C-alpha cells in the first residue's frame, strides 16, 4: 500500500479528500439540504417573524418512530416585510430540563459556537407584506429539509 506525505502526515494513498461544498450529483450519496452561516445582528433582513417548524421529544420512542415515518408537512408563514426571499435560516432550541436550554439562535445573548443552517433557495422569490410564504418541511434520516412551495 502506497503512502503520501501531506503537511507532515503520512497517509495511505487511497485516502480521498473532498471539498465541504462537494456536490454528490448522481453518485447515490446523500446531499445536505443546507449549508451553515453565522448570522450577525443587523446583517440580514428577516421577512417573517421567527416560527417553529418542528418540535421533537427525544425522550419518547413513539414520537421518534412517528417522526421517522412522517410525510412532508406544509407550513404557511406571513411576510412582515417586503423583499426578496433567498434564504431560510434555521436553528434549534434543545430543552434540557424545565429551567435550562441550549439554543443556536442568533438572537441569544450568549452566542454559541454553532452556526445556523442556511437553506439557500435555487429560485429566490419576491414577497410582499402579509403575503403567505408556503413552506414544506420534511425530516430525513439525519437532517430536516425546508423548501418553498
């Protein structure tokens, strides 16, 4: 087995490297439905109020089984500002107990090292105030996808 030296590390020749933006088109590999970004206060213009797309009780085996078999569900959200909708930002709040939670929200006072998921739309849309933005939310094995209908 051949080896190669990369940055002082000896690796087997069969080790493959790929870009984090690698696209697995037609390869049978799973493609992540989102990228990640660190939202900065004042850096983005939210066109809707924050809304919940999914709530999961990880302590309930029955709920986890239901989630695994769940079909995509539609969600309608009114726009509160006019503008071009090009990205849907997603984060989570993990409720640890009655008093403590861990949030990756960009609005949290104690910023975590986690970034928010950014679902970049292939075809951005123009929305007007009070227009309903219809989304489809779907759980996959290890991710959640959000698409605009």
